[in-house]
C-alpha cells in the first residue's frame, strides 16, 4: 500500500487556530492535536502551520518506515530520525536506502531547502520534547503503581479521561508504536546534518538603474506608482507604506486617531506637526471585535513595535498628507451617497461599502500588484515598499555634515524589529556606496606617485559619476523613443 497515512485539518478552539491529526493511531492523534493547540496559544498561526507541517511530514515518514522495518523499538525510531533529513532534501535520490524507498512509496518527489528543513526540525524537536515529557510521566506512573486520572495523552497536555490503573497505561502504550517508543526509551532531539546548502542572505543590494532589485521596489519609480493608484484609498495606502515602511497588516488595522495633526500658533507664526503612530492591535481588541472573530484577531500577522513612532520619508510623506485630506472628504461624500453611516475609525476602507478592509488583503494586493507590474514589468507586493524604505534609511537618509544613511539601530527602530538580524534583510548596504568606500583599495599604488586614500576615492567616485550620467542619458533616450 502506498500513499500518505496521516493527514491534518484546520481546527479552532477558544479563539485559536490549530491543526488536528487524522491517522490510524488515535493516541498519537490526541497527542498531536493538543500539542498543536498549546502551540497556537503561544505562537503566531504561521508558526503553528509550519511546525505542524514538519511534524506531519515526519509522522508519514515514520508510518512508512514501520511498514518496511516492522514494529519500531527505540533504536528503530532513532534510525528513522537519522534518515529523515536526507529524505526531505534528496527524496528518491537519497543515499539512504530507507529514505529513498519511503520517498518512492509516498510518491513524494518534492524536496525542500535548508530554511524549510530548519523550520521543520524546530517544530519536530518541540514535538519530541513534549513526547519525552510524556515518556517520563508514564514511567513515573508505572513505578508508583497508583490510580491516576491522567490519560497517557494528557501529559503535558490537557485531555481529561480516567485511567483506572497503571495496567491500563501499559495496555494503552502497547497499542501504539509511537507510545511504545516513548515508554521504552524516549526520542531525543533530531540534529541537522546540513545536507541542504544554506545560502546566507546578502546584506548588500545591487540595484538597477531605478534603485530596485527583486525584493526592493525601485525607489525612483515609487512616486509614479503611487500616482497611478486607481482610487484615493489605494493612493493613501501605498503612500503610507512607502513613507513609513509599515507592514500591510499594520496599515489595515490603523485607526484615524493614530494619525495626529497638531496646529499651534505663537504670534503670527503657525506650526504644524504631523505624526503617524503604529499601534499593536492587541491593545485595541474592543474595536477589532466588532468586525472580527476572536480567532481572526488572534491570527492577525501583526508583530507590534515599541515605540510606535514612525519616521516618514519624502516625497511619499507629502503625497500621503495631501491625499489623506482628500480621502477623508471623499469618504464623507460617499457615506452620504450610501445612505448610511459606517460607524468605525479604521483608516483603510473597502471602496464600495466603506467597511474596514481588515480582512481584504487579497483585494488590496491585487490592485497594487497589477499597477506595479504595469509600471516595472516585474511582480511586487506591498513588502517591496518596506524593503525600499529600509534601503533608503540605511543608505541615503540625510544625517547632516554631508553624511547619509542611518545606523542599523535607528533603522531597526523605525522598521519595528525586535531583532537586529531581521533589519539586515531590509536595511542592506548599497553596493555602489560600498564600492566607493573601497575604491582606494582597488587602486594600484604605482598608478599614483603620491598615493593617498582620499584621492583614490575621488578618482573612483568621478568615474562612477561619469558612468551614471551615461546610464541616465541612455535611459532618457529609451524613454523618448518609447
């Protein structure tokens, strides 16, 4: 018999989305279900999904190994663990006979890369750790020989059924190879052998003539993109993300009161201070609960930020403030035409109804993606504007004294990252700037009798200026011919 023996399905409990396991081993299903549920109480749904997928892949691998090797003792289980990574990375091309055979039986030719292996192993190790906790408790129950109200699948999880005697525990263990493996010796953590090559993410950006790459929206085309927005709502949204670098989920849950315009007058001088704050939706569950279920609120992909301050970059900030005023006036007119007042404070609304656009990511994305592809010929999502924002802050944001580019900690603050390693993916160094800084190192001393670092940099930068002028001229000529 070939094909997968275990499947998972999405479930909901107490406002949390998690996964339930469907397979022949009902003790394992109980264990998996409660493990996934407890994970959902602490982790984002994206993490629950990835970890559950990894464990499901292993369980299918385990079941098929059992068909080949027979009932598995603790040593057999360890052999299965040892060959699992090879199965994931190489499939039927694995040098492991077990991994190769299982891949053929499961008809699973889809292999995974290093990052997926890492996520799968993290989830599986979490699962195995809970399994080890269960094993220790079952052993303790047997040694104590006392009556217990704890089910074998209960520890450290929460499923309340009555087990009358330790004999029942032993019988339950014998019914399942997974439980048998747990009780007979346990399963330790699985360690990566690094079979899949892990390519470090580059911290350098090699941009095209418009200042973009495959992740970063070309900054020189961003204004034209925003001007092409099909309606005021999209123009507000796109300029907001470009100016502040906020996540699309942060924009979707933004309230109008998060946007502050303070006007003060001292004598004849008027001062206007405009600020945008990004607030964690966890602090505004009351407003969200009017439009979302508890499960949907818990599933919002918002990572929060402390502090909520933003740093707005031009010209997108000016576009936002101008469009924001037009947008509010237009929404008032639309509300009157609709004949009803939409009573909410969310900034981004659905165009036809005026309802909050909290759940309408695909609608918002389709509009943006189509405009971006029409302009650039490439596919970009909202996150490309966030990459663009980080790229600008790191390399070209004016600092005074003729210097440009914020320090990494400043970029981290305005991107709202808890971990600076996350910022590296956004605030990448511009390759041209790096080459200019290293220009002196690439000059041969014998070309310059009075060699010095400053003159070498000047020579390099002058050559770059000429190259960029030529490039700009060619782009302009192509534009005129088009």
